[in-house]
C-alpha cells in the first residue's frame, strides 16, 4: 500500500511540475507577445514622427521626397 501511494505521489508531482513548466512557457510566450506589441507601438510612433517631419518640411516649402527625382 505504501509503495502504491508513493508512486501516486510521484506521478502527481510529475504532472504538477509539467503543468508548472507549461504555465512558465505560457508566461514566456505572453511576455514575447508583449515585447512584440511594444516594438510595433514604437515603430508606429517613429512613423508618426516621420510624417510630422514631412509635414513640417512641406509647410516650409521643402518637399524632400521630390528633390533629385525626375518627373517623367
């Protein structure tokens, strides 16, 4: 009887450790998704700053995207 309960206990421990590892992997995936969302927000902010710089240059009468290009 004792051996049986010890074996059961080890199996439970093993399953519990496996669940804990799975939870840890899930937390890591969530952190990675959060980092990716943060990188995307940063890229969006950079694009917005670039659009703002373009608008400022345009207001000053300088349109850099057309300088040096030939209109065919």
